[in-house]
């Protein structure tokens, strides 16, 4: 029973264009939603988060949108750069110290 | 630089031979986590320590154990590794408390191969 799903395993985008990554969740009790980025041979690193009381959070080229009625989260990267090529995981946090991760989306930004 | 360190980066063991993976942190965080990640899947939480309090996930097999002798170190013991235990094992830390998004800081992982 997956609480967090990333339905697109991969995404290819041209440098300078927008990358849109999607994530769906099942439990309306999650209070924070996070995105992590992972390069090969490295651990995931935190990218951006959003509280359940907001619908948008922006940090430079990265914007996360939250649609609570649809239980849907998205990450926009604009403009995409070759260094953004990585695997992106969404994660959800309920009360307590645990995160539940989605399966990841591999992004390839072509020069 | 404050960080999360995992040793070894690559571990090969034989079927049924006990193996220990180690994790250390210089962040002085209260919480340490162990995740198992199989290829193209989500990292799956095995257990975590909040200070000395051990929290096991309900579906973590008994074959997996953990020790946290002090704030800085945490170990993952696999008592009798099976072929299905081959995976990347990720250690993470966080400050703890129930405020904010509880950012977790990950080590680079240990890739376990079971022959």
C-alpha cells in the first residue's frame, strides 16, 4: 500500500526548459511535503519543502506546488540545467520524525 | 564540514554470514535512521533511534538489528543475510522534535552484495 507515488519513472527535458515532476499521496494527515535530489553514488539531499497550510513555495529555480484537494504535489524547475540531472524523490511527513518516500523520478537535462 | 559518514561504501558478504554496516555523524543530531533502498524503488525505513529510544518499523524483518552506542554512531547488523537483502543501505540523521519539515541528512550509502 504505497502512500506516496511518483508515476513517472523518468523525464527528459531540454536545457533552459521547464521540468515538472509529480507526486501523489493518499493520506490527508501529512503536514509537510519535501523534495530530495540524488546524484549517483551520493545520498539524497534536501531540496525544498512545503507545509500543508500553503499551496506554493519558491526557492530560486525550484517551486513546489501543493494541491490538497487532489492530494497532489509537483516540483517545477525552471530553467532546467544539465546539473539538475539526477533522481528526485518526493517525501511526506506526518506527526513524528519519519518520512515516507516516493519511488523517484530520474531527470535528464539535455544540453 | 558537518556530515554523515557511512562505512564501508561497498560490502560483499556470503549468504548467511553476519554483516555490520556503520554510520557516524558530526551534526550532533538526536535522530538516526536506517533505510533500505532496492533498485529504482523508494528508500524504505527500517528503524530509527531518537536519542537512545529505538523505534522499529512493523514490517522490518527480525534479521535486521541496530545499535546506537552513543550520539555519533549507529550500526546496522544483518544477522543472516539472504539474497533478497542485497540493496543500498542509507543512514540519515535529523534534529528531531515535531516541528517543521524535519529535514533528514543522508550519508552516501553502503551497497551490500550477497553472494
